[in-house]
C-alpha cells in the first residue's frame, strides 16, 4: 500500500537511476564478459591443471562472501524502498548495513589473498592462478569502488539529500552495487566451483 | 573571447599549424623513400626523416594542447590566466628549443648530436619518439612545469568545472609520464617496459582525457546542451578510458620478454579500449542532435563530429584489429601498425586540435562567433580532403600490411623482409598519392585563414542572414 503511494508521488522511471550509470554498467559488464570468455578459453588447453589448482581455493570463504554480497544487495533494495517512502534515516541505516556486508567481503577476500601470497603464489605461478588472481582482484577493486559510491550516497541520505520524489542517486548507486554482486555470482561458480 | 589572457593561445595555435606543415612534408619525403630508396640521400636519410616526422607531430600536438588549455581554462575558471607573460615566455622557449632540436637532427649525424649535447652525462637518447637530446627533454620539463603552474593555479583560484579538472588531470598525467623518458635502464626489456609508460600511457591514457575535455568544451559552447549532461558523459568516458587503457598497456608487452600474463591482460583490456571511443562518438552525435541552437561555426561542429568518428575508427577499430595476442604474434611491427598509427593519431589528436583551433581561432581573431561563409566552406573542404586522404592512407597501409604478414610470416614458405617490400611497393605508391592529397587538404586548410577575412560572419542556420 505504501509502495503504491510512493509510486503515486514519483512516477517510476525506467531504467531507474541515472542513464549514464547504465551505460557504464554495460561497458563494465563487457570487460568482465571478455575476462570470463578468456578464462574459458584459457582453461580449454589446461583442464586438468585448472581442476587440480581449483582445489586449493577456499570455497567456504567464497560461499560466505557470496552470501555477504547477496545480503548486501538486499539491504540496498531496502534502502531504496525506504527512500521511496521518504524515510532518509531508514535509507541511511540500510546503506550502512550494505556497507557492512561489503566490508565483510573485503576482509574475507583479503585473508584469502594473504593465504595464497604467503604460499609464494603469484601471477606467474601458473595459468590458473593468473586467472584466479587477476579476475578476483579486478572484481575486488569493483567492490571497493561500489563501497565508495554507497558511502557517498549514504552520507547524502543522512543529510536529507534525497526524498520520495527525487532519489536518483540512491538508485544509481544501487544499480552499480547490484552489478558488482551480479559479476560475483558468475565469478564464484566459474572460478571456485565448476569443474 | 571573454578574457583577455585567452589571447596567449593564438601563437600556440599558429606554431602548431606551422609545425604540422613540416610534419606532412617530411611524411611525404619518407613515404617516397619507401619506394625510391635513395631519394634525398645522403642529405636526409630515412631514419632522420622519420624521426623529424614523428617528433614534429608530437611537438605540434603539444603546442595545440597548450593553446587549447590557455584558451579553455580562463573561460571555464571565469577568471584571467594567472601569468599570461609566463605563457608567452614559455612559448618562445619551447619553439626555439623545438626548432634547434629538429635542426640538430638534420644538420649533424645523430651520434654527433648525442656527443654535442653531452648525452653520456644522463643518457636518454636513442629511443623511438624520445630521440630528443637530454637538454631538450629538460627544457620540455621546465616548459611543462611553468605551463602546469600557470594553468593549475588559474583553475584552483577560479571556478572548478568537470571540463577544467579532467583537462588538468590529463595535462598533469602528460607531464608525470614524460618523466619516464629520463629512466633508461640497461636491461632492454625494462627499457621498453618503461618506454611504453610514456608512449602508451600518453596516447591511450592521459591524452584521451585531454581529448575528452576539449570535445566536451566545444560541444558545450556550440550546442547549448546543459553542462551537467555533457559532464556526466565525460565522467563515464574517462572512467572507461582509464579502466581499459591503463592495463591495456599490456598489448605492447607480448613479445618483449615480459611475463606471459601480459598476453592475457593486454588482450582482454585492450580489446575493450574501443568502448570509450565508441561512447565518444555516441556522445558527440547525441549532443549535436539535442542542440538548443544552431551555432554559426559549422566548420567547428564538423571537426568535432569528425574527431568522434575518426578517433573511433583509427584508435578503436584499427587498434582492435591487431591487439589480440594471437593476432599480434603475426602483425607485430608490420604495416598494420603503421596503418593504425596514422589513422589513430589523425582521428584522435590531430582532429581534436583542429576542432579547438577551428572553434577558438575566429574568436581570437576578433570575430563574434565564426568566420565568414566563404572561409568556412574552404575549411570544410580541407576537412574532407585531409580526412578522406587519411582513410585511403590507412587502407593502403592495411593492404600492404596484410600482404606483408602473409608473405613474410604466415605462409608455409616465408620470404625475406626486403623481398616482400618489393612486392608491396604498389601500396606504397598509392599511399604516397593519398599523402599528396592530404597535403593539398592542408594547404586548403591554411588558405581558409586568409580567405573571406573581410567578409561578414556567417549566420547560424535558421537565423536571419543580416550579420
């Protein structure tokens, strides 16, 4: 009911958020798509090596990270729903929670890197680790970038910078965060699980 | 022209065009030497002519960028330049240093030039594009520092716009990466590795920021579209440029002794480098379609749209042609590279310079908005002559390159380099003819500055022709 009311206040535009972010998301997804395709192509020649070294990855940590990102995305959805009801405080709180999930991801992923680097693994060790390190680190940088964006949106929300009528920024930041999440949902099974 | 100090841009633009002429003349000389090997030998050996051709290009583009910055920054910052006298002084220092360097190339053997300029004290000479004597390089750094001080302080003390800041970031990057020209390690792999930090990170990194901001500036001025809209595009474009371009450096690291992962990184990221160029094309046409008014300077609009299209084709498409490691394995250092180099430099950096010159020069020469109709018609002719000539130069070099790759590297019975060169001579002749047409375009371009100067300004389409 409140949802419908909010809609009445601000007619829902499609796509939500700023159009520029969608162009950017599309471009970013293209880079990741090329990366995934290269992974598949690179794996073709060395299937056994890939399968063997995949076993050395910490799948439990990656699973927790997957849940963290999905939960983070859910919190972003709640933040957007909150601002659509003119609830700046709620929007800020939910974004803070999403940032917490991002932080959890960063901490766990860093621990994984520390473990691998501690074992002397680097980009030149073998092709699997090259892909593992580059793909996940490229995504890792995107998580950090997404967190910076969410933090900026959260700060503006706390200052009351958004309303039910005008909250393009929240949707824009949210769209980017969902992209980061979506990429991980492909990356996780591809690199950690699929054999 | 809104601010008096913008006038310092004028000598920079004039010098840029003058050096451009020199670049093209030397291009024609070395183009002919491809097929008439002893033409002008021993006065101008091929390696010297080529060095002058490429060095003049870089220097005139730098003159153009500086002129562009001196023109744009006061207007964007809404204040006069901090020190116009410094800009004038640096102009003469840069011009004299540039001229002396080119004379040095032409008058004495390169090894002698190195000796004369004490290269052994701090050896930096002998690397492609960075052949300048160390003393010239130090001069370039001094000019760049004075320039950045002048422009940077003006930006900091005035209104800050996205256009200004992106331009400044690009110029700052340009200066910082040039410092790697002083780093000259003995190890050949490291030497090449860092050499690309100047060459690649210039043209596929920070120069693109300069390009983007100049294009945005001209589009804001000529289309009347909201600054916010244009700035948003600029953000997206430069973000994508940096994401793809920085690691895209890897496409130069395939076969020079660097680790294998560069083949993957270079291929993946540089394959995406056309994206920001494509965005630029969409952006430019979108803004012009959404224009709020018709600007009377139609020539400048043509250059702006031309830049967006040709940069995408030359840098984007022709770059992609040979950027994937398995393809580059065969094409590395062939005429395919030359084809890409020509259209990318022309499409992106020559054309953006001609865009800002086309927009600013009438204003610097006292016009209210644009040149006379006759002058603009001539300028637009020069646009088409040069652009079409460059398309043909690129196509002929591509033809030469494909044949070269096939005969010299791909076939089961590869032939020696010189044997192959003989067989592709026809393409070199055709390229030379296209080069002559390009020169005709350039002459037409220069003529457009002197034609119709006394006639009234062209009126905007749809406006009454009373001006």
